[in-house]
C-alpha cells in the first residue's frame, strides 16, 4: 500500500511539473506575441532571467487558480449563474494580474485586457496538458473527474458489483429523428449501441412510446419521475378554482405539480433513496438535486443547493474558460445561421433575434456542460440512480426546425456527451447501465399566425364578436431552456405580457401550448358546456371548428358528457370515437384514448383546441412562435423513444404499445428493482475529506 501511495505521489508530482513547464513556455510565447504583456524590465533582461520570471509567474498563477478560484466561485454562488459565466474572464484575468504583482522579480506587467487573454489561454493549455497526461493514468483520470462530484462518498461492498442506472433525457428528440441521426452518422455512439456500426453488436434496444395529449416536458417528466401526470392538460392552463395560470416551467407551478403528484401516488418518486436529479423540472424524490426547477423557489438554502451544480463545474477555472469561449462561439454561430436563413428567405422561419442567441447558447453550452459534469460526478460517487435532462436539441429545433442543419449539429454534440458519460462510467466504483430516452418529439410546420395572419386569440375574439387587433401579436413561447436561463439569472418566475392574465369581465382567456390551444372563461366558475358556450357566443364554436387551421375541438356536453367537434358540423360523443373517429381520424388510433383521458381532468379548459395536422408529412400549425413544436396531437411530437441496454428486461411484450409517461415510469421503476441489492452508501474516509 505504501509503495502504491509513493507511485501515485511521484506520478502526480511529475504531471504537476510538466503542466508548470508547459505553462511557462506558453507565458513566454504570449509575452513575445502580445504587445501589452512583458516579462522583463524596460531596459531588457537576459534570457535566463526572463525564463525564471515566466516560471515563477506561471507557478503563482497555477497556485492561485487551484487555491483561490474555488473560494471565489463558492462566494459567488449567490450571484446569478449566467452572470458568473460572464465574470469568468474578468476573474481569471484578475488572478493573473495578482500573480504578476506577486512575482518577486517585479518586472512583469500586463494591461488588464491583455491579462484576460493571457489567463484564458494559459488556463486552457494547462487543462489540456493535465488532462492529456492524466488520461494515461486511470487513477489520475478518475481523481480528476471525481472533483466534479458535489459530494464525496464511497459505496459499500454490496454495491461494488451491483449496477447503477443513469437515465439521460434528450429533450424533444423524437423516435424517427434518433433513428435517422444514427443511420446517417450524426450520432455514432448511438449507432454503435444499436448495432448499426459494422463490427459492433447491438448493446441497446430502441422502443417507441406514445405521449399523452399534452406532449410536452411538464406532463411527460412529471409522469416519468413521479408516476402521475394527472390533471396536466397542457404546458400552461387556467385553474378557475384558484384563479391562477399554471405554467409547467414556472418554479412555483412545478413545485405545486410535484406536490400533487406525490400526494396522488403516495410515493416520493423514481429517484427516492439514493438518486440524483440534474437539470430537470422535477426532483423525482432524489436526495441530491441540482439545477432542478421545482426547488428554485421557497427557502434560500434549497434554491442555493439546487444551483450548487454550477459551483461544482465552475470551480475549475479551465472549465469556466472553455465554457465561456464556447458560449461566445455559439452566440456567433446562431447569428450567422439566422442571417443565412433570412437572406435565403427560408420558409418556414420565425424571429431569432433579441436575446434568443444567448438563450440558445445557454441551452447548448452552459446547461449541457454543467449537467454532464454533474452526471459524471454522480457516477464517480457511485449513486444508484441518476436522471438528467439535456434541453439543447429542443431549444434549437423550436427555432430552426426538427431536421434542420442546426438541429443535426446539436444532436452530434449530444452524442459526444453520451460517449463521454459512457467513458466516465468505466471508471466508476460500480457498473452502470445507461438508459437514454426522450420526453416527446417535435412536429414541423409554420406557425398559425404566419399562415393565416392572426393568432388563435384573435380567432377566438372574432368568434365572440369582440374587436380584433389589426396587427396580430406574437404568442409567448415557453421553451424549457428559457426557464433554465431565468433560474440561472435568479429571476425564475416567467414574466407575462398580459396574455396569460384573465381579462376583466367576460372576455375569454386564450393560452397556447405548441399546437394545442386552451380557451377559458374566467367569469364562469365551472367548466362550461357546449350548450352554455353556444348560448353566450353562438358563432364561437363553429368559427373555430370550421377554420382550416383547426383540427378538432373538445368541449363538455350536457347531452353526451363531452363531444369532439370538427369541420362541416361534425360532432362525435367521446364514447363513440372508437367506431366513428370523425375529425380524429387523421391523428392516429390512440388519439381517442388521449382525448378521453384529458376530458376527465378537473382543470381541462372550457374549449380544448388542437391544430390542423397533415398525416402525409407530420406538419402541424403551432399557436406559438415555433417552427418545430410539441404540446398537442399530430405528427412526430407524440412519438418519443426509449433506448435501453439489452441486459434490462424488455419495456413491453411483443406486439404491445408503451403508452403514456406513467407507464414509462413503471418500466423504469421495474428496471431499478432489477439491481437486486440494497444501497449502502458509506461516509467519506478522512483521506477523501482531505481531498
């Protein structure tokens, strides 16, 4: 044992010296290139003196980065995470200026803006050198990655051979999109797991599952993690009993939905006991949660604990610099791509200006890097179950299209993240099974406003005989990445523009969730029937049902319980939909069950509106400003996937369908029970505490 410790110490010392030497050479090279950075006195020095000055400066900068940087980031946990990312360059440059001032020679100096550049380059070079040297040493590689873990711990002997499970959610990636990406080489890791790569046998099976009518992250992830998505009719909806608009990615709403699910099931969630929840809307009962929206409200200590994932990642200055540079590059990439689309008059197209390039960069770079790092830390800490959400594809596909070149590039980068996690799992203290899944797909199509020149709200007002604005307003988009940005900025509550608030008097409230619209009359305390709506607004239902951009409506009926309305006077009671699907015929054989289930929810809107759907190409018309949308029925949005290792039992039997998020929850829970051993986490050793 003593010999092993000595070998480790010598190896670590050798790597440190090598990194120091490379950093010294880098500093000398930068001093020769940059005019405002010098390592010698104005009168000039001989080469050995300059070399010693560079060596001392590089050494002091390295020590400050190792000792001071983590303390600075810890102190800045109360600063919004996105702001922290923007402060990276300033902090790193400040450390370099301090290192130059502490240099005993007193001859080195740099302009502040030059110090930022020098510090960024040196951090990147030191990180690359240290990583390259550590990869050759499994112990060092594992120790380097282990620093990413928020909590140090060991697993007991019973768990060393018991496999853990990591669930990676690729937000918005549909079943067909994944298959195409694997077949065309966009996602080589996924292709290898599926056996599509020559010379590699399949290690995973791909299963299609079907969402509920509300095909969006809030409903799907709540059902997957907590076993119930009852009474989640859409992404946003109005609750008459409380007078509140619920929005799935609003922290207060997410916390309430999680509370209701736990109360309904009597169970804390899929991850209760020894799990970790990373980057999700809901916690799943995990004891370790980071970047989870449902705990981003309430007590300050809970919110700070949720954001601790940022500390675990940004405590390494090289990580901070790399992510900050990638963030800037992604902003530039989005501006170039959006400009190209505009010059080519690409259709369909939505606006991608304003803050969107920064929202995209946050989703595709910051959120991805932080969540992946947190998952790697969980694996190396030996946690029994981990569930993480990567929202990059969903955000880009909303604005660029589900099969656009932009979206394909994001899929490629996500595939590299899967490969990295799989590599780290090889160094974990226990074997891991990697399950990849999605919460919904995305359906293509132009927006309702772009095609018809008015919003769903305008159409409802026209049907009610109310004045319609001459110029259609943009409908607020509620992509998950925007909620993550708001939480990172410590402004987690979604700001409304008035469209989400009930209007005074008897005016209807119209809310959009992808290609699903909800119409409520706040002044009526109960869910209105078709007969009541016809009595108040005789033209409303026919105006909606006969519009070419509308697929079907669901309303309560005093005669039939509930009916589906379509064009040309179609009116089908729910109990006859199996024999006479009417306007649901083009939405597939499972649409009737989805509609019937939603009708039974206590907070279903007075009028549920699903857009037009073209079965030939899967096109829908989003009521939000998105050319790749989800939230209702129609097209690939309702067909996500489940990619599971072959050593796990099959999700369903041959010929059976995997229906709804609640059934997916039962499948995942069954897989966790197949570990066949209790979890016995132990306290960290004194050596691990010291590390």
